[in-house]
């Protein structure tokens, strides 16, 4: 009986080899889209936000205490170096100067007569010296009075625009009081920060472009004047100072400027931005191994962004393949199936055509 059952079982296996034994399903390999990393020549200007500053600016203040007698400037107008802007009451000093000038004239005449007498030996050396001393003292007195009068006069130290003022005629002012602000804005300084890793792309004398929101269609030209001597340890940036033109005095100090620094073309590895996995402050991509058909997660360092692409500074090499789509559903070391997104499977095409045909044959 046992022999009989064995014969039946053996015959069944020969006639129906798949009976009772189903094939094990193959390991699931998600479909992904891959891209080959290729070194490209790129031109990536640096962009930064800066603040405009006057080329020179000063708060005008009197040198002495006195009442205002004349205001000779108009707010918001251009003045030139040496222009008299304000006079303080100087009547007493002018009267004293007139008296001192008369004494100086008398001292000169006395000294000249003494010199004539000396030639005929009709005056002693001591008397001549006394006349000369009196003359020198009179001249010194004039210099002192003229300096005092100058202190009562406020002049522009450089060309610039006068700002607003709250000073009135007859007002008593003293050193430290604000008369007005004088600013040279024929050109403007622009201070901005750039990451220290871009220092190699920046040098003094390099040309820049700048834009401000108030005049978005005007391109402002300038050049880098100074690169700061140290890196900010908190932000890892360096302060840069550029000088931009200010035709017709359109720009004002304190405006925000978008600065663009032109850099030389360079070779770079660019990848699709969508291929990047971000975890905190770290960036990863999945490398595709065509031999093993597997994906491996790789840490990368990113650089400049160009539209939908990102520069990779470290972590990838030229001609390597990365996964650009489908990487969110895989793990490190997973098997994957490369897929061309531009190729439509034949089955989907046939189904679509059949569906369209069925719809067209269906009566309304």
C-alpha cells in the first residue's frame, strides 16, 4: 500500500510539476529616474544685499557759543567746499578788529620811522627793538581776532548736500548743537557681506552692478574698494565695501541695494535640486550603481544655485549617476529599477488607445 501511494505521488510530480508549489516572488525594486553627473562650465555671479552710505558725511556744529545772525544755506541744496553756510553774531569782534587794525597801522609807521632814524644813528638799538616788538604784537592781535571771527563763521568742509535744519535766526547756539547734516553723495559706499568661501572670487577693483527697489530699471555701476581684514566668526562672512555712481543724486544713504558681483567662468558639477534630500543642515543624494542596480545614500556639500539646479562642491564625481526621482521611497543599499520618464510603456499606450476608441463608439 505504501508503495502504491509513492507511485501516485511520483507520477503527480512528473505530470504536474508545479502542483502545490508556487514560485517565490522576486524582491521588489522600486522604479527610479537616474541622471548622469557631468562637469559643466558655469558663470555664477554672486548676489548680496547691501546698505548705501554717503561718501562723506558730517554734522555741522558751531565752534563757539553765540547767537545766529545769518543763515546762508537752503535745505536740500548742493553747496561747495568753502561756501559760508552760517554766521554767528560777530559785531563785537569786528569792532575790536577795526581798532586793532588802526593800532597795527600806527605800529608800522612808528617802526618805519625808527628804521630811518637808525640809518642816521639817531636812535638806539634798544629803541628800535622796542618799536619792532610793538609791531609784532599788533600783528599777532590781528591774527587772534581773525581766528575768533572765523570761529563765528561756519563754512562747508567739502562739496555736498545740506540736510534739514531746525536752526532759527537769533537762536543761541553752542559747540555740539546740530546745525544741519552735510553729505557728499556724488558717489555712494555700499557695504555688504559675502560667504568666506567666495573670497577667491573677489578682489579690489572688481566691477559690480547694483539695483535699488526705488529705481528697479536703473543699473548702477561701481567697483569693489575694500575687503575687510577679518571673517565674522558667527556668520562666516566678510564685509565688502564698494563704491557706486550716483548720477543726478537719485540715491540716498540708507537704501537697500541688491549687489551683483561678476565672476569668471568655472567648471562645476550640477544636479537637479529635486534630487537632494535635506536632513537638518546636511544634504544627501542617492548614487546609482549600474552593476549592482542598487542605490547608496551619499553626503554632499552644496554651492551656488542656478534655477532648478544646484552646484555640488564635494561628495560627487564626474560621470557618476544619481537618482532624481523615486528616491523618497527607497533606503540606503536598496535594489532599484532605472526608468526613463520620457518612455511610455506599450501596455499603457494600448490601454489609452482602447479607452479612447470605446468612448468614441459609445452613443451619446
